[in-house]
C-alpha cells in the first residue's frame, strides 16, 4: 500500500531504548525482551528504511545521522500516541486525570493554592501539579506543551503570544507597605525618593510593573534608594516587618499581614499601581477535560469556583 509505514511503534520504542541505554543488551533488558529479538528488529528496520541507524564499532553503540533523525521524529510520534491514549482516558467523565498548572511567583504562592483547593474539592480524583517560575519561562513551557493552563502576572513575551490564547482574568493591586512601627502613614509621590526600598531583582515582572508605573508618574526608578534586593516575596515581607525599609507588594500577598497588623499600608497620594493577571493556554495542544474544566470555572465563575481567592478581584 502506498501509505504503508516502513516502521512500527515497537521498532521506534526499540530504537529509542538503544539510544538511551547505549547497547542492544541493556535496551533489551529495559524492554523485557531478548537481545536477539532486538537485533532482528533493528536489522529488519534498517533493511526496510535502506539506512544504517547505529554505529556498532565502538564499546558503546552510537546513533548515525540517520539514527538521530529517526529518534527525533520517533519521539514526536510516540508523544502523539501518549496524547491519544490520554484523550481516550478523559472520556471517563473526569473520574480520573492529571492537570499541570503554571504560575508566576506571586500568583503561584498566594493565589493558586486557594484555586487548587477549590478545584480539588469538586474533582478529588484529578491530580494537580503546579510549576512556579517567571512569566517568560511559564509561557515557553505552555508553548512547548509542558503545561495545560497557566496564570501569570507579567507580560507574555511577544514572540510567544502567537502560540497562546491569553485572557484577562483579574486585577492585582500593589500597595506600599512598611513596618507597623513606622510613624509614616501617608506621603506624596516625590517622598518615595526619600525612603529606603526593598525589592525583587530588576528582571522580575513585579519589579518591572512597579517601575513602569513610577516612570509614568515622573519618578525615575533608578533614583529610588534600593537598600536590599531579595529573591522572594516572603523574604521582602520579613525584611519590611523588621524595619529595614518599605516595599511595593501585591495585596494578595500582604492582605492578611495588613489585617493582622504585621505590616502597615502607606498611602501615596495620586499613585495607584495595578496589573492584570492573565489566564493562558496553548490552543494547538490537546486540552483535557480537566484542563478545560479548570479554565471554564475561572472564566465563568461556575461549577467548582465558589469564591475567588482572598483579596483577588476577578474581572
């Protein structure tokens, strides 16, 4: 037949195993078959394709150029087979499944736990995995199909936007906080230049959001007296509470601290710092019922999402 393939899925699995294990014998052991069976399959495959797939001359079997191409495309074929199996399993009305979520730092630390808890109460048999990284890394993993759904606070890079479906989900407000013992309660925008600041590193989406807003209000962010640059929001909160300086932090991160008096909010006249939280997924990748249900619950406020996370204003 004209469309008959010159290889089988079993042969692709054998080629991949040899490439990973470095020998026919170890590949056979990993696949629980005999070494002669593996050798015969490779001989038949090489004859059918008309190429040599492995260099057998050294102590370790090496892929030829043709072998590397077959492994590269074979992995894509095998991945599609796994997606097919997953799609069929999803027909069981969400009685089982797996959901892989991504989030940027603030969202992943202070928003996602509440969302995942609500989702798990409605779908206890869906296992959930959460990856927390920078917005760029999360967007890249979405584009590569490593994540099902993500919520990020930074701007998704332009080169990745074409691969993703992005929807505004919520408004996040940043407030200036200080130690509860601070005598300052309100100040002007110009007064910001007189305060010691504690911030995340300049490449974080939080820092970039605040810098853009300050710049629009006539404050050069480079002129702020930055005393400390820390790698986590919790570290910043602890440093502010200890009286080492002030910081702009998301209200979802400090809401409970303000309510319980661990931090104090400073009012800056004429300044409001807000950013949009974005819900994103890759429409070109298979969307499981678990992933679709998670997205729809967020966007329609129905089904599993009974109440939004504390201090988060859904759009």
